[in-house]
C-alpha cells in the first residue's frame, strides 16, 4: 500500500516536471527572442542622441528637449 502511494507521487511529480518544464522553456524562448524596437536619433541642435519614443518630433526632426526645439 505504501509503495503504491510512493509510486503515484513519483508519477505525479514526473508528469508535473515533464509538462510544466516545457511550458516554462517556451516562455523563456519567447522572452529571449524579443527585440528592442526603438531607434536612436541625433538631436539637430545639441547633437545628443535620443530615442524616437522619447524625442519630440517637429518638421520631421527629433529633438531631445523642449529647449532644443525652441532654439532651432
């Protein structure tokens, strides 16, 4: 009787490791394949680089700050 319980526990553990480990591996693979989709551009006034997401777009140019935009 005790051997049957131990056997069932071992089988349950192996099933858990087999099925859920593959699910974790798939999550890790998708995280590793993610890319940063942001591009750095140069501010035409102060020549520093700013990401397109954070920059201020005006007349097709990206500025790093409101101050640089006003001093163009």
